[in-house]
């Protein structure tokens, strides 16, 4: 996904966050909490910051601290935080920041690059895009590494917007170009395989289930979605879900708490993920979810609206007027960033309408995004936020990379939220 594309801009705006005065009355840059010392579990503490290798640039606005060439991807799990760019992945202990390993991703042709990093309980999966057989054609593979060792476990074919959707010590489930496949990590053998059609389809994962669309043109086409394949990520058991009306209303845009969401020109429609039954319809588009409070947040003309995913009804005190977007919400607290040289992270309690924690400065912060919703800076189920930051600026940079200043001390920063 190239910077400057409509999708990238959209996700970056979502990551810009609760920055309006109507939403954040009285928030002052620089009201930082004390640096982390001893036990670092409370929200707003910086657990650790570790120097990053390579050439990085610090730019203004939403860009922040990024590699001088290409993209970087990061994710945190219960034990490991990992970051990948170019063709190298570095892993750190998520609690202490102690470096665990560095893995060079080899065996790919020139022009290949990392396009995703996802952390699981026992593995780290790395999506790699590489030149395909035709001119201008690219392919993707998923490389599986041991979470504590970085040892290469396997390599599996993946769809361009697919990759690992579940993984553990025993196996890895991968969305491929024409199927969903579970691989045995010890042997590389297929444990189960479910065909999904000749063209890549849209998909969403939720509560151990994978929902894959059935549409004649796939996710790139305009044909309507006539059914959903509901595939158990554990067993591969498959159920075909069809709506009573014969067609789902719009394109698959989310799955949360057993509800699948479809977005269309007239708003958002929710269906039961188990039966296809129509549950509700309302204006707005899905923005983010709060898994701790089982609240779905939608963007609408009035701002950010928290709704019950099963009924679509508004959740009391879980709406935020005037918000252009956000990074993510956990336990009713939204993650926000101050951008630029005086950057920092902070938490905004939506119900209480006040900032409840801030961090020490995190200059030129950058928020990592994975469009699948798996991985990225702030997993909905994790209390860890990963940001890249520039602790020391150099001379202005130009040329083919992003305009900005050379970063002499790029860091990966872990924040408790």
C-alpha cells in the first residue's frame, strides 16, 4: 500500500486521532507522566525504547519517523514485539525491550520486501511481496519464525491481501490466492484446506472464525456478495452462510462478536455470522472496536458513535462528537498522539470526556498499520502500543525518499496503555 494512496490516507487519518478541541478540551502538550522505572504496567509509561538499525527519516504531520526507503511494519504479542522493514525482522522482549534476535528473510528474488509482521503466541509471521512471473505482477508468501528464537519454521503461499490469520506452535492458517490452508509447522504438510474460488476474496477474522466472501469478481470486482464461507480456524470446519434476501448489502467491512458487517452507499448493515440473519442497519461506517467492552465504533456525521454489535443501538456515554478518527479504543479509552517534534501518546476516557494519561515525549511518532486488523501498533487485545520515534535529528533530507530530516537516532518505543 503506497503512501499517498486513498487507502493509506484514509487509514492515516483514522490514526490521527481525537485531535479536535471539541473532543479534547484542555489537553496540553507536554503534561507527561514520569518515565518508567521499576514495574512499568500503568497506562502512560514508556516501558522501553530501543535503537533501530537502518536509515530513517523524521517527517511532519502523520508520517512521523519512517524508513528512508520503503515501509516498516510492527506488532506486539504477549511476549514478543517485532518490527520488519526491507528484508529484516528484529524482535524484542515485550516487557523489557531486551533484544531477542534479528532474522534476515532470505530466498526471495531482488525487489522483494516485507509487507506485514504479525505476532502470535509462539510464532512471528512475516508477509513478503516479491516479483511474480509476469510484468508488473507480484506474489506473496508468508514466512513463519519462532517467536523466541527467530528460527525459520516454514514458508507458505499467500494472497496479496491475505497471509497468516491464526498461528501457534503447532500450525499456521494462511489465506492464499484460492484457498484457506492450515499447515503443520513441524513438517510443512497441509492439515486442512478449504477452497475459496479462482479470484481472491475479501475476508475478516473474528472469535476463531474466518469469514470469506463468495462474489463472482472477488474483492476487486463489483459483483455482489451472495454468501459467506464461515471457516473454523481451529478445525477447518466450513459453513456456507446465505442472507434471506439472497445478497449481502454492500462489501464486507468487518466482523466482531459474531456479527458480520457490510458497508454500502446507504450505510452499514449487520448480519448474524452464524445464520446470515439481518440484525440491523444504520448510517455510518465501521471505524474500530473495543473488545474489552464489546463495543463497535462507527463514524458518522456527528462524530464517533459506540454501538452494541448485536443490536446496533447506541451505547450510553460511548459517543464522541467532532472526532475525525482515532487510533484505537481499549476499555473505553482512546489512544491519541501529538505529532511532530513535541510528540507524545495519551489516553482519552470517552465516557468521562477527559485525558487520563500521557507519556513523556515521543518526538516524531509513527503509528504502524496492518489493514487486516491483525498486528500493527495497537492490537485490540494488547495493552502494548508500539511507535517509532526519532530521538535525534540530522540534516534535511531529499531525493527519492520522503522529504524531512535524517533521523540520527531512530527508536522503537513501547508504551503501556
